[in-house]
C-alpha cells in the first residue's frame, strides 16, 4: 500500500481528503502504511446522499431482498478475505487474529442474512404483537408496528476489529433499511476501507447504502437527529462525551455504546489441579491474553480464583505463557503478534504500571520481550503480563484497564466477597464462571448477571462446543451495563428492531390488518 492519503467513499465516489493527514505505521516494521484525513471532504453531502439516495433505495426493498443483498456482500468479502488477512498482518495480527476479525465479521453478516430471510416478513412493515381490543364491540383495537425511520446509521468503530466491528453494526442497519456511514478508527482504517471497497465493487448494495469516512467527522453530529441511529465502540470516556452531544440530548438521535470493561473470569472452588475445569480456566485466560495481543473489549482483565489455589493457578498460567512466541505475523512459530502501534504500546505500559503498583508481576516484562522475525523496538511488541494482586481492596485492578496482553490474578475467600469484587468493575461486557459445581455456578451467575451483558459457563460438558469467553455471538446480546456502555449490539433480530420506529396504531381490525400486511415468519 502506498503512503498516499487513504480515500473515503462518499456520495458514490472514492475521494481523498486534503493536507498531510495522520500517519499510520505498520505495527511490525514501523514503516508508513498510509495517511488518514477527512479535511476538505463534504460530510453534509454524504449525509444527504445517505438519506435521499441510500435510504430511498433500501426502503424500496423488502426485508428478504435486504437479507439477500447482505448475503451477497458477505460472500464477496469471503471471496477476498485473504486480502484482508494480509492487511491485518500490517496491524500486528496473526492469521488466527485476522480470522477472528474477518471470518467473525463475515459469519455475523451471514447469520443476520439468514435471520432476515427466515424471521422477517415479506414486506417492509413488522407487526410486533397481536391485536389489543380497545372497545367492547370489537370494532376498535390497537397494535404495534415497526417501520424504517427516514434517517441514517452512523457507526464509529474501534481499532481492534475493523471488519467485524463494522459488519456487526452494518448488518442490522441494512435489514432495518437504514443507510450506513462508517467511521473507522484511524490505526486500522485502511483495513475497513478495503472491506468497504470489496462490498462496493461487488454491487451487492444499492447506491448510498454504505459510505466510509477515513478520518474525523467534524460537524457531522450537528446534522443528526431523531430519525438517526449512532452506534459507537470505544472508550467509556469517549462514549460519555458523544452521548452528551445535542444530537442525542436535544434532538434524540438513538445512541448505542459498547465501551471498555474490566471483564472477569471466576474459577470455582471445586476446580482444583487435576480437574478438567482447572485446565479450562488456565487455557481460557491465556487465550484471552494473547489473541489479538489482548486488544479485545471482551478480554479477561480480572481473574478471580479461590485463595487456596492462587499459587497453583499462577504457576500453571506462567508455564503456559512461557510457550507463547511473540513476533511478526507469519514468522515460524509465532503465536502472538504486535499491538496496533507504538502509541498503543505506551498506553498499555502506563496502565500496566498502575496495576503493578497494587501488586507484582509474576510473568513477563513490560520493558522488553524476545521477538521472532522483527525488531522488538521498531514494532509494537509487548510481552504478555500476568500481574498478581493479593490485596483485592486496592482500587487499581477494578478501575484500570490495560488494553493489551495483560491480566490481573486475584484471590477470593467466599462468594459474598466474590460478588463484591465482580461488582467493583462497574459493568462488564463478558464474564465467565469455570466450575462443575452447579450450585456454585448458579449463585455466581445470579449475583453477577446485573453487572454483565453476557456470562459464559465453562465446564467439561460444554467445552467441546464452547465459543469461548471472548467471542460474542450474533444471535445473543453483545453489550453491558455501566462502564461497558449501557447498550446492546447483535442479539439476533433485537438489533434490527432497535433501528426501527415502533408505532402504536389504533383503528378497526380490518384497517389494522390492511396496514400491517404479513407478520414475521409468514
């Protein structure tokens, strides 16, 4: 890829911003990949194009037709996914990491295409419930219908999943009939841009259904209001700032946030060395620390284990981490790649230092790491870091997130203390309980559910088919309360409904039947 300005796709054309832009470096070599800027681009025209051209075209398609278009787009990405793998390597991703993002995104889009085909009606209106009689004689009734707003979907994505993060928002918006403007994070915008180019060149979607802004979006929120939907993935602080914008607070644009969270995994007292659950816990923690170099919003940040097992668990994790080979994606033996860039590495080091101030490092060195196939300093490489904090009353492990290959090991004495420790995370996307004791599992899940969007129960019976702690599934809700953003993504057709307008219609039964048309599944 050249070092020219990364193009945006707006109003049906690929176009570059002006000025020098922000330099994006190869995470492995440090070489410049591209430069990103939206200066000089007409974002107002892009919004108008989405509303007038994209919105009209999508509203003219039935739900099954939208689902069919989504499937064609996903299959185009499937055909060209090697290109996305190659670009992902420049962002530090191993082939395994790239598959999580690229294949995960494609799979999510295909699931939504299937849900749309099977679960939505033939027309463009969804009847949400049965007729509700509102009069004694049966001549007056009401029911709720769902229809497409006359707005757009703006998605603002994080750097760690440039493909999946885009597709998990794009799929339900397209099924709902909302045109989408994608604003990818700058460090991996070139990957998202190539995915959009593949979709655009496939001809799968009507004009205006998808656009891409490479760079900032100054003034765009000023153009949004009650017909629009904003989907954000990123830090809790940025989510709070965007949520406070007048587009949301005054003009009532719908806002959904998926923010960072201090996700936990709990080892049950029954899972002692020699039991399958002990090994499952250790394996899951190491996986979550090393896949995408720990740059996952669902990664395990806090590992809670019975006090009597801390030494044994620590030793087992250390032994498994010793087998991790850090280096250039594709180099022989490499199992963990680089962070997305040098600035991200410095951020992770700074956060890790705060965690270490509350305890001690039992594995890894934040200042140095042996690297295969690359220069450890030119590339954004970092050793996996396991921090042990015995004083669980310290605030740092429950407040500081090191968004990289870092996890904190902490003891608990009983379930009452465990529930308190879990709650101190103030809301998480994902948690897990690893135990074969059903009573313990029930007690933990019921106590922790209020603080989580998703909880995985992992044991010897489910391990063979389990998708793992860190993998959200499109059929189920992805999001979480509090610090995690307070929103919901995915969740099957719920995400489609969230983009639609719910309207209560009152009148005679025959009129309501004529308005409603067919029902979901018919």
